[in-house]
């Protein structure tokens, strides 16, 4: 299958390639995403887990999300780049951090979530729909 998007971590030991168009793309401003990215938000796209081929071995760190379900955050154990999230509440999707794309312009965010914990120095695109927590 032809790849739609690909990327990897900073040191290159973990690479991924997605063969399906993303089912969703947006920015999460929750505190866990701020901590794990070291930035104002996590910009992520999600695609069916089976359509993303990963080479290398990400290390996963699990935390309980606000829903009480677990979120596993995958990163490169060598360089520390955050790459993936597996969300127990949405088990068939793999979330990919947009900043790790080889071509980050591919990422077209459609919403902002957890804006209730967004930082005052986080300037969001006013044109995107905003959700104070997780929608729905
Ligand atoms: Zn790495
Ligand atoms: Zn988040």
C-alpha cells in the first residue's frame, strides 16, 4: 500500500508509515499532553492502528486519562521524542504526534480539545471549534 504519511523520532531509531488517511486531527491542551510534549499542546492525528507500520520499538508509559481509562504514551527510549498514543477509550485508533511527521504540513488540525487547561501563552487558531474537555 502506498504511504499517506510517514515520520519518526529525532534520532531515527523509530520510524512509522501510515497507509490510510487520518480519521481525525486536532490539538489537545490537557495537562498530560503539556507534560509529555513539554509544550503548550499535543498536535495529533489518528488513523486505524492496523494501517500504521512502526519500525523500531517505542517505550510506552501508561496513565489514567480523565475518563478513568488508560492512555499509553509511546516515545523513543533513546532520544525521548513523543510519537504515539494508544487511548483505551478509542482502541482501534493509533494517535501520532504531528511534529514527528517528515512533512508536518500534512497535518490539518480540525479542533482544539481540553481548552479549559490551555495556557495563556498558547495561541489557538480562533477558526477551529473548541471543546473545554473531551467532546461527546
Ligand atoms: Zn529516537
Ligand atoms: Zn491531551
